C-alpha cells in the first residue's frame, strides 16, 4: 500500500477557512475602554425594537462606549451605560426621551 501526501497549501492560519481566521480587532466601542458605568431604570420597553431605540439614542452621546439593557417587558428595565467620562443625567434622560421612553430612576 502506497500513501501519497498531498500538500493543501494552507500554511497561513485561517487561509481558506473562516473557522480558523484570526479574530477581528475589537471595535472602538467596548466596555474594556470605558472607565465609568452609569445605571438607570427605564419604563415601558416591551421588545427588542424598544431596546434598539434606547441603545441607539444613548450610543449617540459623545463619551458612550457601550449600552446594555436588561429588558423587563412592560415593567422597569435596567440600562447600563459604559462611558469614558461621567455622563450628565440630563443628557441620559433626554436621549431616553428621544427614544420614546422615560428614565424612572437610578438603581441603588
């Protein structure tokens, strides 16, 4: 029995295969670069579209790096904002209001 070796030409890691490709560089907006965390409670969100609207408006604030929402359908949802510097609560309230919702408080 003769075994023949076939060179596949995949010497570069990730060449020709998406599962082995080098990971992409992290985007500029990551929590790792954020230094300040602000948490607010938002009333009335009921779905993913609501979350997207609030996230989009808050992400438009200059220093915001990342926004995450813990959706409580029809109730009060916790929103966590990571930013480079402390955010003015009035700016946060305005952004949430522009998305069509209201900040109902700040968690203890």
